[in-house]
């Protein structure tokens, strides 16, 4: 990956052109507002993009315009306790109007009206499917090579992983489940190390580094997975525990209000920045984000796969991290990317729910035709009608719905006894599939 160009020192341009800048601030208010909107609202522009903006004020250079933008950003910025060990500078962030607007939209969408009935009927099935999607995408971000179909088949059937990629996905799935179960607990060293051990079990080049912080003789750098170039050097290992204590205090402190989505994103960045482990830092960082969202009762995040959006925009995700590091610890670049990604994930989830609701309307024929079935059985029949070649197993049904084995067995054999599914046996496994006359029986 080609590394971003570092911004010029805006304070130099400010000092060298103080008289001109003072005049601009007093006389060109409208033009400066237009410049600020382009730099901070439509996107939060980094120097690489900003310097190519069409000049809005005659006679000023990109360096002077950048100094004006940086001056405005600095005046409005808020600090967090994360400190760059090389410069001693605290990390900062801004909340441009567009981010505030998107956060409001996210808050409004958290209940997701289509969830109300849909979730009450199929919560376990849908949540499990979403957790699978997140586990797969988070692993693929870190280099796992497999298809969604193969990975989901492994998770649904409890098949042992065949290689490191599948092991990473299984570990991620277990890690997210771990987070869901501990969403009300404070974050501390014990929880973080347990999470890391789950994430890296049998999926790390140095097995003894699983479940512990990296050691001073394990100083590492973050490299681009495509070309191997160094993109980031984390703080020294000797300071990890001391710095993480500050991280935990920030994560668990609810006295000073920061919008929960913003704070979750900051924790995501902070964990990745500290890079406390030999490997598995990215997966742990994204899991911490989910922990914070669920801790703050943003329960709809259980049904989102943010990593799926990140995976599609991996270069932008990486560059947002580097922009923050290169531009005076300004977290707004990383926040801007992630808020937009979350908004997009909610939009996709809403479309999915609307589509599922439409499918459910079509399945009312099943309810009229075959009264007395439960919601899980109607879902099986709906899937069988959509895909006549699909087959079902008891273990698959357990993993998709979260019910116990005997309940899953009763669901499937109940449909078989009514002549809606056929059943065969392969080795010791019962295989269920749509009866050839199912479409006619539903249509009659």
C-alpha cells in the first residue's frame, strides 16, 4: 500500500502569513464557511485530498488554506486520554455536523421497526446468522481465505476446521459469542486476555503468544498484507500494561458523556493502536467495539456485520487509521469512516428486513395450509420452497436456531410425518429435504 503523504506543518504557514490570515478571517467569512464545509462536512478531508480543492478564496495557497482549516479543527477538538508515546500528544476528535446528523440517524434506526415482529419470531436464528457473517468478515480482513458458503457450512454443522482460515473464523465466532455473554461486565485485563486466547487458539504462528501480551523482545510492526510494506509501528511492549490501564479506565467510565457510537469507535481504534498482542489485534479491536455497543444497550448491533462493510472498503479503513496517526492524532478521520460504515450497515440491514418481511407475507399461505406448526417449522418450509435442493440436518437446525437437539429433532421429524419433508440417512446423519409435491400442496 502506498503510504499517505504527511501534511505540511500548518503552524509554519500560520506564522509566516499571519497578517494575510487575520484579514481573511475578518473579511472572507462566507468563503471560509464554504471551504470549511467542503473540508469537514462532505468528507473529513486529509491533506492529500484537500490540496486539490478548487480555490474558493483568490490568492491563497493550499498551505495557507490548510492552516485555516487546521486552526478551526484545533479550536473545536476534544481530547481523550490516549497519548502518542513518541510526541506526548493527546489524541483528539471533532464532531462535524454531518457526523452528528449520522449519529442521530443511527440512534433513530437502532429500534429498526421491522425488527419488532421479525425478531420476536426469529431472533435466535437471525442473531446466529449475523454473528456468523461478522466472524467470517472479520477473519477475512485479517487474511482468512475461504468462501462464506463453506465457512457457514462449517459453523452450522459443527464441522472441525480444516485449515488456519477456518480456525480463525471459528475462533472469531466464539469470541463474539463470548462478548455477547459478557456485555454487562467491565472490561479488564482478565477479560481481554481471555478474549485474545479465544481469537487466536490454534490460529497464530507463535502458539505460546496466545492469551498474553506481547513481550519486549517481540517488538513488531504492522505490515500491508499485499506488499509487506511497514505501515505502522505500535508503542513499545514495555508500556503495554500501564497504557492499557488508562484504556480500561476510559472504557469503563460512564461519568463523562461521549456518544456511545463515537466512544465504541474510539475504543476500536485505541486497541488497534496499542497493538498489545503478538497477533490478533484487529479481531480483538472489533470485538471490543461490539462489547461497548451491547454494554450501552445498542442491542441491534448484534444483528449487524460491520466487518462486512469494512472488508469491502479495506483500503479506506487502513488509510483512515494512518490519516489519524499522520495528522496530529486526529481521530476524526477514523470516526468519519466508521460512522459512515455503520450507517451503511444499518441501511443494508433495513433492506434485508423489508425483503424478509415480504417473504413472510408470501409464506402466510403455509400458515393457512398447515396450522399448528411453530415459527421455526414455517421458516424451514419457506426455505425449502425457495430452494428445493436445500437439505436440513438436526445439528444444522440446532446451530441456526439455538434450540436444543431434541427440539430440533421434533421440528424436522414433525414436518416429515406431515409429508412436507422427506428424510434419508447418510451414515448416522438424518438428511431432510423438500417433498417433491410440496409446491403443489402449498398451492392447492
